[in-house]
C-alpha cells in the first residue's frame, strides 16, 4: 500500500490551491460549521473533521446553476451555453457523499440522453475521498450514520478516484481510477511494509456495525402494500415542509428550471435560464395549473419521499436513493428519523 506523510500531502495540496486551472474544494470551518468550500490556501483545509453539514452534490449539481444566457437584440436571439472550463478537485469527500453521486449518475448519466451539464461537471471533477476514522473503544459513529446498511462502508472505494485512510500520522493512498492515478502523479508516495498496512475493509471491520446498528432495508417489491399504511400519517403530521432533508441529502436530485430577466432596456432583453433544486416535500412540488395538488398533505409528501428512495428509484434506475449519511436525521427540526421510518416499514411489512 502506498503511503504519504502529512507534510507531503500538505505540500501537494498547496500546489493544487495555487494552480490557476484548478478549483480545489475541501472541508473547512465556516463560522463553526464544517462545510465543503473552495479553498485558496492549504491552511483553510480541515484534516480532522466530522461529516460536513452539506454534501459535495452542490459542486456537481449546483443548488442554483445558470444553464443558458439568452439575449434578444431587437428580434435577433443570441444564446450562450454556460459550461465552466476549469478542472475541479474535491479533497476529503466522505465515502457516503461519493456514493450519493453514484445514485445521481444512474439517472443523469446512465439514461438517454444524459444530462450534459451534470456530465460536464462529472468529467471535470476528480474525487479524493477521505475514509471515516476507525472507531475507538467505546466510541459511537457520527449521529445518524448507517452507511453499512445501504451498501456503503466508512472506507468504501467504489465511487471515488482516490481514497485516503488515516494511518500512523499520515495516510494510506489508494488510487482507484485512471483519473486518480493521473492526479497523484506528482505526489511523493512511500511504500510501506506489509505489517504496517491496514487492509481495505479495516474500517468496515471496526465496531461500526456493532455500534451503529443495522437498519432494515425493505425490498422495493414489499413497499407497495404499505402505500395506505398508518405510518405515513404517524410520521408525516409533524413535518414542517421545510425541505431541509432534501437539501442536505447527497442523493436527492429533483430540480426546476426557470427563466429570469436580468436586464431589460429598449431594444435589448437579457434572460438567464437557471436550474434550481426542488424538493418533493414542498407543498408546491406537485401543484399543477388550476391549483390541483395530488399530494396536498404532509403525510402524502413524506410517503412519496420514502417510496422514491426505497421503491421507485431502485426499481427504475437501480441504486437506492439513500446512502445512510444521517444528515436528514440531524437536520430535521421535528426529529423525523429515516431509520425509525425504515424500521416501522419493516415491522408493518411483517405484520399479519
């Protein structure tokens, strides 16, 4: 296994931060909150950090993204597509966040036609993952984490280009893809003897499963009989429709497209076509012309959110729409807990 010292990693990141052709994204402290943000100095980067409050999704599927600039010059229409040309390196991505992008890929890349904007962001981005630290004696996972129940792991390499594992004051380095190998080309790596290696899966074999517990994931085919179940009213009535659960989720991908007038003068009108995140928990999400709303109540909207993640999306596209990061659990102001709902679904499915 390759190994890099903290000093060498620091120097390599400093070079990336100075590179005018690269946007470097990394976890940093923003007024006491751990967030993925662009950094211009290696001094801004956190190397020991908990789960960032927002996922890396915003850098591949931005919350607000200009798609086109349209100008009407006295009847002559000019369109300009907006596609950034700089490379993007996301350093310190937790494996669950990379897993979330794989779920989005199933719709935005693997279907025809692929989403050209999302594909462009994916192609220009290299993901350097950071394994979650192994659990010490008596320690607990971060509140809400259950990645191992939905096919992930604290040191999952499946969806990153490079994975770093904290080890002996430095990091084990595993380049997973050709893109990762290319990025690591100028990083001074050492070979460590076999006895000092932590084998892939080491973090999975810690106390994570024992201390996080296993959350039951009901197969998609077993959800449909529960459509009229009382669990949706029981959990949904206290929902505030604030939408925070969808905004912090690494795998939610619903959006709206709107045209916004940015300049209007005699003979010239400038418009931006923008894509913005939408949320199925919003009262306006399914409202149609004439005012009809097929999901007018909070329980109906909560039910759809869970059916989408664990029934509709895996049936239609393959992956679950949940990566077990736990952000929705810690962010919900009324303590709606996805793991409680999943346990209730499993229990109701077993009931005679």
